């Protein structure tokens, strides 16, 4: 009788381990699906943002110009922008995190997280720029 009981216990434990393994794999698939970036719905340009802010972030003064941009996000709240920058100067310039500011739909602002580029005079660069994880979408990115 004890052998039969041991087999039953072993079977139950084996089934639990198999189910746990399957749940872990399903969780990994769901997590991966949540990380996939999607382009945010295009919108008409906003011409007047008047958020109540104690101290608005300003980009560091620089010689860059944004030619084009498009916003991306995913289900876990990662906020990205694909941006084409142009160095308006004839000389080499550094494109750093503090060169650009993103403003979110609730008025929160942040600098980029992954910028560290060198552009020669009048060069252009398209880059996926990360602005962190945040519940609200990006409304605008600015550079000065």
C-alpha cells in the first residue's frame, strides 16, 4: 500500500512541476509580447501645451535640429521615439541625453536615456531614443 501511495504522491508532484513549467513558459511569452514596441497613433501636432509645472525641463542649448520623429510604446510603458537629428553646425557636435526633452500627456518631462552620439558637421542621424517607463504617452520632444 505504501508503494501505491508513493506513486500517487510522485505523480501529483510530477504533474505540478510540469504545470509550473508550462505556466513559466507562458509567462515568458506574455512578457515578451508586452515588450514589443508599437507605433503610437499619429496625432495632429499640438501647438499649445500649458501644463502647470513648478520648473519645466529645458534641453541643453545645442546645434541640433529634429527633422522627423515618431513615437513608440509597449504594454509595460516603455516610451521611445524614432528621431532623425541634423547637426546644423559645420563642426563636429556631441548629441547627449540632456540635448532633448520629452513631455508626456500628464505634463511630466524627462531627458533621453540612451543618447551619446558624435555627429560631424551637417550630418544626419536616425536613432531610437529611450525616455524610460511611464504610464502616459509622449506628446512632444523638443531640442534647442
